[in-house]
């Protein structure tokens, strides 16, 4: 007599009591998940909750210290991804792993070259790729150079690569983090098609609206362990977020006004004409006072990135002036602006905020090479920089095994907390914060808000750019909308609704 369930009813993946320790961190602790075959199973949790580690274990990239894995009801043990692939498990990583200078075909067959006698059978591979692409509507052309593909297309190549290797269970680690909304819709269409063919998908995200729209089952992880398994019909995004953090959600708010009449940043008639002759910034004027947060709302691509870069001295305006505490800094260098007390949280943390392959303390120095505590006289002061990095790690709750690890070892939210801590150090008078909480979990978001609030009470002037309208409304003393390079409307954050702001952002009802 067998106690085994019938084969069709066995979960595609069953993880039992998985524990994985890294030096100083328990990344996974007694994790239990059952993934039904033929479903989209979402794994949600704050940055650092242990999602990627768990999926790397399932994909054989890492080995658990404890616990067991069963695939389709059979116990397995993976020493490497090759073992996982043989068991029908494939993974698309958070950062793509394609070779740019090769074609789609070459990328797909790389590592599993099609044999024909002693030669390679590229014709067969070509046909197989076309077939997979067509049957799942992936729209992948085997002959294109990967370098010529957009992000959404690259992702579909990665998915195809996994399918080509015969995967029946696909792991997608934060696939939507790199996509624009329309591409997200396309991806979800692909996932539904894959599911319709009986494939199983493990989908990691911390964007809860997405999870609710695409998942059949949801597992919530918190601090390395699984804390809930829910069905999307039974939860709201807010409830899921609360499960993720383990407490009621923080709300963005400023509480009492701290706005003074001391002008910190004054911008007058700022205009930027791009190389193509297009007016990117058009006659922008505003003033931010000590203790004031000026929020700027706008659909991405309406000039906010260029405004920030012009304020930071990364671009030179065509005309107009920028005044910091009464001094004209229009033609000053970025370094000078930083030394004059400007903190800068850049929009793209990987391109401008942190060096992934440098340690936390080296990252503490980045952009602050000329200032205490990183230098003493003309010399780099490693001890000073290290001690101050320790302080930031504590004050900003940066979860890390230490300050000597590379920033790459930290989750995105923890990298962001490090950046915020660095930019808030040395008591800046102005903070230019571009999407300060984008991509970070709700716990880190609340912490970043609290640091901004405290610094504001301490006279910091803040320029806040954000796509999160609740954040903008809650965290701004004054609120403007940027549209096609112009500040077009002011709103009272105390009364404006996200809907009103949203329609102002699209220029609804405007003639120009
Ligand atoms: N290779 C590693 N070495 C040391 N610590 C790691 C490593 N990978 C992940 N961690 C740590 O394990 C924890 C969980 O990380 P991760 O699984 O990436 O979380 P998530 O994907 O949910 O953001 C974090 O504290 C992270 O810093
Ligand atoms: Mg991750």
C-alpha cells in the first residue's frame, strides 16, 4: 500500500524546512513552500527576506544547510544548476546573463550546444527556437543580435533559453523590476500562456498589485522564513504588505510644518535645450526654504531627470540661474555643490549611487572623497570612513554582515539605505532626492521617510521627485507638477488627491 498521492496531484515543487546560513546572516530559516503544478506561485517579501536565496537553492546554485526539496513528489538534491535543469527547473535571474555580442540563437544554445555527429546542429536549434517562440507567443527572432534587443525582448530570450533546456518549472526573480508597465502586461500575457500549457511558474516580486493580478497562490516571506500562504482573492495589497513587514503599514506624512522663510535653493528661469534642439527644461523657477520639502510630480520623461542633473551640475543649463544659500552656483562643479552642502540620492542607484563591486565603506567615500570623515588633510582617512560607515549601518538599519562586504551582497533596499545614510551625513543643507524609496521594501521606506522628516525639522531643504503619488503628497510641504519640461501647476498637498495629481501630470484639460 502506498501513501504517495497520485502523480498528477504531487506539487511541482515542495520545499521543506529549508535553512541557509551565510556568515552573520540566516538567509533562510525553516522555509516551507508547496507549489501546485500548473500555477503561477508568487513569492513576496521585503528586500533581504531571503527570496533570491531560496530560489537559488531550488535552482541548485546554492546548497541548503538543512531541509529537503521534492520535485513532482520525488526527493531531489541539486549540486549545481545542471542538476536542477535535468529535473525540469529553470531560472531567469534578476540581472540578465546574456552575451551582448552574440545572437539570440547563440545565446540560447550556449552551454547546451546541439550535436549532430561531431558537429553542431544549428539548423535544428534554429527551428526549435522558432517553435518555442511561436507556441508561447514570445516573439523571439533567433537571428537578432542580443545587443540590439530591448529589455523586454532580452527577458523573453532568457525565458526561451530556459524553456529550450526543457524546464517545466520556471523561476523568475523580480522579472518586472526592469520593465515598463506595457512590458509588464506583455510578460504577464506570456506567463498565462505558459501556465495554460501546464508549466509552473515561481514569480518573485515585491510589487503587490502585480502579484495580485497574476498569481494563483502567494507565499509571504519575512526575515528569512515563510510567514503566510494566501490566495489572492483573500487579501488586499495593503494586507499583503502588512504580512511582509509584520506590522501595520507606515503612512507617508510630515506632521507639523517646519517651513522657514530662509531660501536655500532658488532656481530662476532654468532652461535646458537638448543636443537635438528640443527644449527639455522650459523656464523653471522655484524656491525651497530651510525645513521645506518641495515635491515634483510628473510622468517619467517630462524633464525631472534633467532638472536634477542640472541642479547637481551634471548638465549645464542653456539659461537661468541656480542659487544656493544666496550664492550663484550655476557654473559650479558637482563636487563644489556637494561641498557646499548638497546631498544627492540619484534616480538609478546602480548607475549613479553605489559601486556594486566596492565595499560598503568604499561606497561611503564615493562622491564624498574630499570631505570629513573620509579625509584628514589631503589624505584618505580609511579609519574615519570605516567608523562612519559603521554608524550609518546602525542608524539606517542597513542589514549586512559587515562593512567590508561588497555592496553587491546587499539587497536593493539595503543599498538604498546606505546611499541615504551617506547623503544625509555631514548635515547637508539641501537634499535632492530622486525616487528615494523606489524599489525598497515598506520597512526601509518608512525608515527613509523618518530620516527625511527629522532632517527637515533640522532645517534641511528637500527637493523630492517621486513616481509614488502617496509619497509625494504625504511628504511634501509644497507640490508642483512638471509637464514637458515646465512646472505647470501647484497643488496643496493637504487637499490634493492622487487622482487630481495624476490628471495634472498627463496635462488633462490643458491646451499646450
Ligand atoms: N552570497 C551571499 N553571501 C552573504 N550573504 C548573502 C548572500 N546572498 C544573500 N545574502 C544575505 O541573505 C539575506 C537574504 O538575501 P536575498 O535572498 O537576496 O533576499 P531577497 O531576494 O528577498 O531580497 C540578505 O541579508 C542578504 O544580504
Ligand atoms: Mg532578491
